[in-house]
C-alpha cells in the first residue's frame, strides 16, 4: 500500500467541546476539498460540557477560526473574564486576585517584581492589585477591550471569556459544518487496526457504517476510546498531588449583573467555582471523594449559591493525570481523552487549543514521521506538567490546617520542578517563565504571593536603581492604574451596549 503523500481524510471521534474545536479549526485551516473531515458523535452518550471559563490564549483560537468576537459572546451567552478571585485559599477570610495582563511595567532590564519586592521589604509597596489594571477593573465590575499602543494601563488589559459550553459546541459545529465537515451520528462499536504497524484503519458504528481515515483524532472524552482502549496508551496518575476526583455542578439564577471574573472559593475538601454568564451562573464543587461524601458536597454547594438552583446537581467523576502518549501511530488525543486537570485555572480548553495548534505545526503526511510524533508528545507533556505544578502550588502553599484534606496537601512533597521554583521565589522573589510555558510571570507572582509565600530578599537587579526612583515609579503606576480603571464602562454596559448581549 502506498503510504506517501498528503493526508486525504481525517476522522474525529467525539463531538464535545474538543471534537468541535478540532473540526472547526482543521476545516478552517486545511479546507475540506483535498482532506475530507468527518466527525462522529453519539447523542446517546452525550458530552461533559459544564460551564466553562477560559484564559486569554483563546483569543488566538477565535482569530484562527475568523470568529467575530462580539457574535461569539452573544451566541454563547458569554461574559468577559479579567482573572480569578481566590477566596479563603490562604486562610478563611482571605482573598486575592489572579489577574490577566501584567503588573505595572518593567524598568528596562529590571523586572516589575524585583522593584516591588525591594519596596515591600522597605515597607513602601502597595498590595499587588494596585498595579494591575485587570484587578482594579474587576474590583469595580468594569470591562473594556485593551486600547492598543501607548503607555496607558488600558493597553495592558488581558481578558478571556466565560461561556455556555453547550452553546459553544453548537456554535463551533455551525462553523465546521459550513466549512464542509461531515457529521455522523452513532456510537463507535469497533476500532479496526491494520497490519503490521497497528495504525487505526477504520472505526465501525453500531449500525454497521465504517469510517476509514488517514488520521484519527480521539475526542471521545475520559474513556479515550481510541488512544487508550484501542491503542493502549497508559495513564500517568497525578492524584497523589491533586487528589480531587469528583465535582457536583449546578446552574443558578443570576442575582445581579455578571462579574468580569471567575471566583474560586476553598472549601473543607476542595473548592467551589462560580462562573457568571449572561443568563445564569455556573457553580460547582470540586472535591476529593476520600474526604467528602457526594451528599455533603451537594449540600455544601446548594447552601452556597447566590441565586436559586435552576437544575438538579450533576455529579461528575474524573481522574487527574495525563496520557503517557498523546499521539500514537495515526491517532492524536485531544480534550478529556488526553488527560484532565481540575478547572482551577481554566486550562482544559486551552490544552485542546494547544494540541490543535501543535498538530497543525506538525501536520503529518501519510508517512507519519515518528520524530514529529515524539516532538508532539514531548511538547504536550511539558505543557501538561507546568499546568500541574501551577495547580499544586494553590493547594500546597496555604496556611489552612482546618481539615485533614488541607493538612495533607500543605505538607505533601511536591514535584521537584515546583519545589525549585518555590526555593528561588523564597530567596529572591524571582519568578520566571520556563521556555514558552503557558503561565506568565504575572500568574506565578499572583499565586505565589496570594498563597502567602514570602521572599526573604530581592533580585539584585532591583538595587541597580535608587530606591526613591523605584518608589516614584510604582506610585505613578498605581495612580494611573486607578484612574484608568475608573474610565472603563461597567461590564454589564459593555455587554449590552457594545456587544448587544444580555437582553
Ligand atoms: P466530552 O464532552 O466528554 O465529549 C466526548 C464526545 O465523545 C461526546 O460527543 C460523546 O458523544 C463522544 N463519544 C464518546 N464515546 C463515543 C462512542 N463510543 N461513539 C461515538 N461517540 C462517542 N474546561 C475549561 O476550559 N474551563 C472550565 O471551566 C472547565 N470546567 C470543567 C469542570 C468539570 C467538573 C469538568 C469535568 C471539566 C471542566 N472543563 C473545563 C473541561 C471541559 O469540560 C472539557 O475539557 C471539554 O468539555 C472537552 O471535553 P471533551 O470534548 O474532551 O469530552
């Protein structure tokens, strides 16, 4: 059989968020004339699709698809997100904000955080929020898109979205089908592999229809029908560090305009999310089943809603970790089939997007060069592992010792990669971005500081600047940040007047 030449066909198994994201992006970039794209999904099985929060890189995914952002927000009943408010994470009664965008600006080679730590140690710095336009706007319930160029804090606004996952999948489906993706309804009952390389030749639906393709994308959810069940890719379990394995989710009525941020509130054995949409609020309690019963989780969630529950609570079980290989032979796994980490920093959709971007970067021919596969797996592993470390930081660096759950997490041994970052931060307050990892210096600083880690010293670079100059600089940043935030419209007005939503 001739295995040279470009791909002629792609089959996507699964029509959840991951499947339709892949279908929309691949059809947009590759077209469907030369490469036929088919998506199989089973309505009977359904999707996970709980309320979704995202992070700023989703803007580049929307741009790749050529989406009109206003239309996207209207169609998904979305709202804007400037960051995440963490309540009770360091200790009950404490809160901090993890903003998008940046804190202030660097002074040439001297990073913002170097100046801030030095001033803080001299008793002259304000809390971090004072230097972030996203934190200031979120506190005032305001939102606007960044104004490009110039030195104004308004040019540093970073944002993402909250949206209704079901509406999002439907919206992407419309785009994908308009671009020529063919949808097949049915349950995959059999996966046929070829000799001698074990590549997938076809999937067979319960009704007997056979779908053959050169490349298969496994978006079948937690089960990993192709990557796991058919191809045997193992699962690296991270529950020793991230023990949460269940969530109960329930939508509730809005009791005010949507806030431009996600809220995460620490609870006895996990944490509760609050994701505001135009028409309702998504809520969920993510917890460790070894520490809390489902009934207790449901009762806690229902007792902590701001508006009336709009449905029965839904129970979701998951396992934290990643596939040992994301790409095996002619199959690439995306979404829950590739692994899962709790939505504490809203990273699942980003991982789907990152997988799609890398797949396009390493688009195979029918010869499937193994070096591409190895590179893809290496890069995706790094992507998963930095997110893992960032999540662990939230649970580990805490003063909470009110339950066995928190006592265990705060005293556990963390991955060496994270331990090293913590050591460096404690010594000098220095933070860094490894290679082109997802989380920015702003993110690491917000959570290191918010979770109570204290730097003993400061980056020696800060001492290259007179203390008074650094103080003047940071005072000006705080001043213009506060003024700029006051000029922003309210989030509700922005949605109704500029987007035409919320009606
Ligand atoms: P699914 O939604 O499970 O879809 C699987 C698809 O495969 C379905 O269409 C199903 O019909 C199909 N399928 C399965 N088996 C077969 C078969 N045999 N034959 C045919 N079709 C089949 N992500 C974020 O980015 N932000 C968040 O705030 C967020 N919150 C979350 C909260 C929780 C509690 C959970 C569990 C997840 C959350 N996520 C979040 C993750 C997000 O929901 C998923 O990453 C995303 O929905 C992608 O899911 P998926 O498409 O991979 O799988």
